[in-house]
């Protein structure tokens, strides 16, 4: 299993290096990359289908060359799909899907932080343990260090590599669970294609989502006596808690605990509860590697902590996902999955998939009700789990049907051809499904101040000059609303940009109020009084600031913005402008002020 994951990661990384050495045209301005992407998918699927057909038809086994080739290709095939469907379309850009927009800003900022600091540092606040799960970002930072990349530069290759590793790992996992290499490969490729279509913009959650159907099947095995599955679940839940705790909570509460309880009642045995305890304590021990410092800091805090991380309920979070009604290949596969779960309910392993599906649906419905208590469970993000569980059941259902008629002549060939064509049809649309996200990767200005589509860059092209200015003054804590700057450069921020990604230990709301007070009082203060106010605040003292403004027009003031959480409204964030009096910076003994593009930057004089 480890060989499959490592091999998939290495193949993807090598492909990424090769893509960066050639000059493929931008995806959003040419059809060449689209054609190459489709061609790569076709070749991959045809070769895999052909080898698996020979494996099935001729009973290929043992240590012969063809057997080894089939295993290697099957194990690496998910990585090849990742490379062709996303690696190639993004090859001429240094950014990941959605570029540096919306949530990708915060993810990039965290990876930038983890690249320069190998500990538990928060993405924004100085001297504070991270609240956001650090597992994926810490590993990405180590890869960035190994390759000599800046944090923002490593986001794309690490996303590709980590997703490929998780997808390739699925092949031997499902081979072990089903006892069939062809079936394991088909399930892995199916979940790979679905995840690449529906959830890949958030790579650290995607790698966890991929394993949920397998984890559900392992539940039944674990609670019926398999210590191997028990350990596997323990490790999966522990790692998922360090990557993406939402899925961990959903799986642990609605799947693992529920299945253990039902099994204990049905079998009138206490053993499933014992195994549940082993899984729980073991996974918590792994999770503590990432969460320990933060939890200790919360216990020691002398103020109440609050988080807005779950204050979000978009339109898609108000509807129950029903993919089995979609008029598409995926819809048909999910419909087959629903039927299979019903007719095979007496099979303990298949029944567990059904329990998992019910549990996920319960979580989604609960998320719609919890706003009455001022929060949500972010249920809309679990739609990918619904699709993956149903689609996995659908593949198992088709495999079961095939087994009933496998002696029919030419049936294996027909199944191989239809499966290959269906896979090609769906996978070739993956880049098109991400058209807008890929366009942003090419049109956004990257950390080098350049756009991948060669059009003129926006105001982010001035960031390098601002960074040089701040370095000249040994600045480290910046007060700004210019979040892209903070994503590309590892400065600490006086405050986070929104409450939803802010560390509860950082007292986001109180810092916002402090900044608003600074701005209001600045119009009645001298430069020294303003500095005294900054230095007397209970948190880190900002020694650099970035505003929007014009030194030549001081009457307009220097502008920044504060993000205000207004949940349960949607949109859930309001931005309020605050204006500082330029006169409080007009003392060369206290501040060095400079106009850089549309920005007014101020740094404390050492």
C-alpha cells in the first residue's frame, strides 16, 4: 500500500517538473492543453482497461511480466488521471484552482506559514498555536523546503502530489477489501474521478473524503473481529483529524460509533464497544499531535474563546443532495448504488455502507437546524461523501451483477469496453467542470507579481516592493486588509481577515474593535499619542501598516477594512471601511511612509 502511494506521488511530482520545463499555452487562451489532457486520459483508461481485461479473462497471476505490469499500471492509474485532468491544464500556471481568491487566500497563507516555520505556528497571529488542522499544510511545507519553493509556489504541486498519493492508495485498499484487483481499480478510479470533479479545490479535505467509503466497509470488519481493520480505522480517523476535522467528526459520530452500537446490540456482545474505545483513544492520540498545543492554550486562556468557523449556510446547504436523480452517468451509478444497498441489506459489509449514508444524511439535516442555536455543521460540504458512498455501492452492484453472468462469452470484453468508454466520457469533462477555477489560476497575479496568461498584472505586482520596504525596517507584525500580500509573504498579521478563519485565541472581534478605535481617535491625536495607543494595546504591536490611499491627497485619509461576521445572513460577512488620519504618520522619527502603487505603506522607524 505504501508503495502505491509513494509511487503515485513520485510519478505526479516528476510529471509536474516536466510540465514546468515545457511551454504549453495557457488553458484559458488555447485549446491545445485541453486536447492533450483528453488524449492523456484516453490513453490511460484504454491501457488500464486492456490490462485488466486480460487479467480477468486469462486469469493472469503469479510473477510474470504481464502480471507485474498490470499491478503497477493499476496502482498508478489514479495518479495518471490526476496528472492529465488537472496537472496538465494547470501546467502553465503556478497557482492552484481558483488562484488566490476567496478561501484559497487563507489556505495559501497557512502553507506559506508552515513553509517558513516547522512548528505549530498560527497562519496569522504571532506566538500562538494553530487552530486550523496543520497536517496537510505541515507536510506541504516540508515538501516546499525540500524543493526550494516558497509556500505559495508549493500549493499546486503539493495538491497534485497529495491527491495522487491518496487516490493510488485506494487501489490496494479496495483490492484487499474486495479480493479483486480489477474491481479495486475500478472503485479507485471512480472515486478519483468524482473527487477531482466535486471536491478538489480543497485538497486536504479531498484526500480524506476519498477514504470514507473504504472506512465504512472497514467498520463492519473491525466490529466483527478484524484487528487489522480496527487499526486501519484508528489510523484513518487520527490522520483525518489532523487534516480536516469536519469529516472526522461526521465519520466518527454518524458512522463508526453508530455501527459499533448497532453491532453490539444485534450480537449482544460488548466486544464492538471495546474496539470502538480502542479506535477512539488511538485516533485521539494521533489527533493530539496536531491539536495538543492549541487545546492546552485554550485551557490556560484567561478569556472566553469563540469561533465563527461554522457560521456559514449557503443555498446548497439548505437542500438534501440527491445525486441518484441526476440525468447523468454519475446519477445512474448512484441510482444503482441505492438499489444495491437495499437489496443487499442482509450483507453485513454492504449494510454498513448504507448506515454510513444514513449517518451522513442525518449530519446534513442537523446542519440545517443548528442555525437556531447560532451555528451549523457545514453539512453542505458532505455532499461529496454522499456521492462517493452511493457511487461505490453502484460499482459493487455492477460487479455483483457481472458475477452472475460472467460465464457468458464476450461479456468480459463488453464490460471492459463500456466501462472504459463511460470513464473516458466522464473524465474528459473534469477540466471543463473547473473552467472558472482554472481561469482564475491563470488570471490572478501570483507571488512573483505575474499573471500566467501574460496579461498585465493587478496591484499585487507591487507586493515585492512593499516586502523590500518592510524588510528594511525589520517589520514583522502588519496591520492590513491586503490579504493577498499576507498569503504570499510570511508576515504576522495584527488581526485575521475574517472571523471564520481566525484563531479563537486571537480574539478577532476585540481586535477589530481596537482597530476601529485607533482609526477614530487618530483624527484627534498627535503622532506620539497614536504610537502610545498602539504600544499600549494588549496584543502584538503592529510595526507596519498597508493602506489604500494617496500621500498627495491626505485629506481623504488612509483606508483599511474590517470584516464583520453577520451570520445567519448570507453573505455572512460585511466589510466596514475605517479611515486613519495621515497626520499621525507625519513624524519621520516615528514612521517611514511611502507611496507604492495604490498603497500607502508605513513602517516604524527602528
